[in-house]
C-alpha cells in the first residue's frame, strides 16, 4: 500500500495531464507501481492558475467517475498545491481554496523559487495559530534551501512538514538535487515521499524505486511511514507524530551544504 500525496493528474487545470486520456494512462501506471491512493493537487498560483475549490472538486468528481468506468483501483483525494501568497489564509478560511482532502486542515504549499521572504516563518506560524498545518512541496528542488538547509531545519523543528519527490531521490535530474535529497532523508527533514507527477514523461507516477532508497537509508519502518502512515494521518486530519530532525553539523552551517560535499569528496 502506497499513498501519493502530490500529483498533477487532473487534466486541463495546470501544467499536468493535458486530457483525460493522459490522466487515465497515468492512473494505470500508478496502480502498476503499487500506488493505491493518490491526492490530486493542481497548482494554484495567483494570476496564473486560478484553481479554486469548486472548480477543482468538479474535475475531481469527474475523474472518480472515469476511474470507476475504467475499473482502475485507484482511490483519489482532492487537494491543491498553493504557491505561497499572503492572502492564502483568508482564501482558505472563506472556502475559496482547498485543503488536502477538502477539510483535513493541512495545506500543501509551494515555496517561491528564487527568493524566500524573510517573514515566512511568521506566515507559517499564523497559519498554525488559525488551525492550519503547512506541508512544503518538493523542498529538495528549491535552490535557496539547498544553499541554506538550516532554514528548512528550523521550520521542521517548528512543526512544518515537508515532502520530497521520488524522481529527485533516484537521480532523475541534477546530481546536486539527488545528493541534497539523500541528505534531507538522512537528517529526518522530510516526512512524505511523493511523485509530483505531471505526465508519463515528466516525473512518472511511481514511488516504489525511491521507496527502496529510503529503506536503504532509514529502514523499512521509516519508508512505510513516508508513503503510508503519515499520508493517512494527513488525509484524516490527524496530528503527525514526527521524529525530531537531526541537526546539521557545524561544518555545513559554517561553509554551506555544497562546501561540505566538496570537502567530503576531497578527503
């Protein structure tokens, strides 16, 4: 049993599946890989992908019907990936935007790619004070966090959850992202393994290979927690009992993550 908590499988809403044919093909591949449940999380980006709660739910219900017609045993859940904007709290409270599983209280948030606002910790804290629990998507692909992983460490210490993408962990991309992904797993700074699938070519809907990598690093219990136990708790709106992250060593703090790797490679 594996639950994928991040996918762009709903067609025609963002840069994911283009049509129903692609969405159905992606669902078949997911099931073949052992994925039993998938959360549909189309982008919401203010001014670009205005995927509000009702429009996503309408497409979601149609997908449920098509999966049943095709007899594909994939259980799906609704959601959205919200690009961070200071208006998110009010938009979620008003019902304009989706939480994961439409009511869990968990928000899947996408960080800005180039600059992380200095007041982001306050933004997270305000969400938590209002009863919402942030989950950060694909943290390993964020260049700012790769240069300053201690920022993510502090957020995780404060109760923020983080996802890591399967393709990053198995090396489908830049080597530095793959290395950083393994470091995040080793330091217990990520809590869910997801596909972030967009198509059968762009991050395929598969988790099994990356799950085996996590088993090699942390063991089978930790891997199961990332693809089953934690996703189940999130979908039910329950608190997630997380293991404290392992502090980054002083060499990384002083010289930066990539200096650490260069030094390690030359020793």
